[in-house]
């Protein structure tokens, strides 16, 4: 029952986040132009995380929404923390107040969320997204780098 509630909550949160980011402005065009992935890539056979989006090389501006897609497999993940890193050495800034994704993903489906690149984040030519399992920080992945320009 708890897992079903968590899945429903995650789905509702994703739907709300996607609904909030659906309006298009000129700065949104860059953030949506690279936002595609192949559903067949939403599989993972071993414990871990694979980030599909951002895939690397994208260009965003502070204020844009970025689509983050990852697939994970870990029995006791407890959801996932998603952080923005302005550089490899950056400790990262949490993009969501709560964990996202399934508590125990089986590696057969992707998690897709939208995050706002708020003005509290630093612009960077080597930005990345870092995803880690809430209950098992050793289960983690970092996206390829992308650019975030100042407003």
C-alpha cells in the first residue's frame, strides 16, 4: 500500500511539475529542443542509475525548466535526490524538496521530472545533474555536462 501511494504521489508530482512547465517562452525553446529519449533506453539490468536527460551539450538559461530522465534499479532506494552541480567539484544544490521516483525501482521504467533552474543556481559551462538513491548514496550517477547561461 505504501509503495502504491508513493507511486501515485510521484505520478501526481510529475504531472503537476510538467503542467507548470508547459507554457512556452523563447527561453523554453532551448530547454525543450533536446528533451527526447528513447523509451527502450529505460532499462537497467544491474543495480545503479542511468541518466538519459540531460544527455550533454544542451544549453539552458537561468529561469528555464530542465527535463531530467533517469532509470534506476535498487531494491531499497527510498526514492532519489536530484542535485544541480555547477562544476565537478561543486557539492550540488537539491532541485526538489522531497525525494523523487519509486522507492524500489526494478530497472524497467524511467522517472521523468522537470526542475526549474532558479536564480539561486550558478551559471556554468560545465553544469551537470547528480542523482543518488535516498537510502543508498553509493547508488548514484552524474549526467554529461551542459551549459547554463545567466539571465
